[in-house]
C-alpha cells in the first residue's frame, strides 16, 4: 500500500508547456493583461448595445 511518487506534484518545473517561447508571466503581469481584456470586452459590449 505504498504511494506512487508523482514528479509533477512535487516539482512544478518537471514538465513545461510544450512550444512555449515566452517566459512565464508574473502574477501582476497576468492580472494586468486580464484587466485590459475585460475592459476591452466591456467597451465592445457597450458599443454593441448603443448600436442596437
């Protein structure tokens, strides 16, 4: 009844995303990009509502 060692659970760098050519984003960078995308989508939604 031993446990199997799963490397991915112990070492997050064990396997990286294949084909990824860019460095990982910091939390602040990811949050900033996300906020910008949400703002853009909100602006598009408001624009569509005005034209209807």
